[in-house]
C-alpha cells in the first residue's frame, strides 16, 4: 500500500507538471474551475483559526526535517538494534508519505498556476516596445496621483497615516470591483493572516507571502500602514490564480486605484511608484536634468520610503537573533531559486515587470 501510494503520487505530480508546462489552456481552465474549489475547501478550513495555519505548518515542517536528520544519523550507530531499525523504517515511511503529499498539494495549489496564459491588461492593443516619452507620461501620472492622495490622508503628530477602516473588507471589495475585467478574482476570499514571525519577514524586507498548503494570504504585521492595502490585494490575488509577482502587483494596483477608499487608492499608486520611477530613470540613461524637469514627488509622499517606521525597526533589531543582512540575503536567494524553479527566468526582477503591464494598460488612455 505504501509503495503504491508513493509511486502513484510521484507519477501524478510528474504528469500534471509536464502537462502544465506544455498546455497553458489546461492551466487556465484549472484556475477558473478548480482553484476556486481549493480556495473554498482549504481557505475556509484555515479561516477557522485566528492565526496563520501556514506559519505553523512551516515550523512543524522544519522540526520534522530536523528530526529526520537526527534519526538518520542515529541509525548509523544503532542500525543493528532490531527495535530501532523497525522504528526508523516506520518513521521514514511516514516522512516520505508526507513529502509526496506536499508535492501533490504544491502542484495543485501553486505549480500549475505558474503556467497559465499571461495576463492581458489591455486586450484592445497588442504589446509593443514603449518609448521613454511614453514611460515619462506614465511616471508623471503616477507621481501626480501620489501627490494628490498624500494630501488627503489623516495623520498623527509624527506625520504617520491614520486609518480606521476595515482592511480585509475593503481589500475583498476592491478585488471584486475589478472581477468583471479579471474573472478569476470572483468568489470567496479567506481572511488575510498576520504572521507571528513578522520580525523575520521585516528583516527579509518581505511584505507577505501566499502559502499554498493552507491556501492563506499572509502579511507582515510590522509594516507601515500605507503598505497594507497593496499587500492585502497582492497576496489575495495569488489565491485566485495570479501567481506571477508582476501580475499580482498589477492586480493589486488595479484593485486599489479602482477602490472607493482614498487610502486604498493612495496605497495602490505608492505600490508601483518606485518601479515606474526607477524604470524611467534608467530609460533616460540617468539624465538628472531631464529627470528633475518632470513632476516632482511631493515631500508628503515620504510614505513610499517607509517599510517599517523607525520605532518598529528599532524593536525588530533589538529582538533579532540573526542580523538583518544575513536574513535578507537568505530570503533573496530562496525567492530567486523558487521563482526560477517555477519557470520565472527573471527571478526577483519579475516584480518590476509590472511597469510593462502598466504601460500596456494605459496605452490609448494616457498616450
């Protein structure tokens, strides 16, 4: 029974992943028809718990791997003892059964999504190479919007934004608002979970992550408030099939700027500002005279520069048991490897490809 499960499981994973690589149409059908079922089943179960189930699973997974290593090492010394040999055999049967289960769930809730047809932000136009002048128009448009909404925000005595709305409710409403244009966004959304180990995510400069084994959207609980609307919509979009980072960035942008909530609009524009601004600066060959002649980012838009407030950073650094530089480096390498493994050759650079999607979306609207 055990061997049959292992063989069938591995063959299933191999065949499904192979089909996903060669048949995007299958993946598109899957995300429209099966992924919503996965969200309803896994997501609703995880939603029962007020904490991140995925985070607990990660901890248990690490513990299980460490135990397997210890048992394997001890087997070298105690393999002649019949009792220990039998225990080791049973343990590894369970271990590899879990491992195959992990591969199956990863395939169904994540790997397939990486092979869907790329998002088409503007079906009325074909993608083309855009000029620096067109990028300049887009960049100035985003800056003007940031400047405008920055003035509308309620702030405390330190200048930090104050928001007392329901982030979860507004994020789901924002995604549903654009679901006619992007049908995969229709349906149920579980609550976004704040991570217990947010300090580690802060050191990795990570705003959140989608966990496929519990179908949860998780966010860093330490972030400056301006980051949350964009992060909520970004992570929730992963649950509905938009697994590529540039597409999730674009969906988060579209959801936020089309929201009726000014704070969400502001967060949406802030979320792409650095990508568009950097792309423009590079496109004009870092010509400072030309750059400085464009719409200037208002001094109030310093919200864009805050990942964590100074006070929060101090707390994170004080409690850290690994230095931030090491955590960031490990996180970057892991993210790069994961993206490459799933066919994203650009790796982390793919996040900034949201600029291409924005250029295409605004083609015929701004230029």
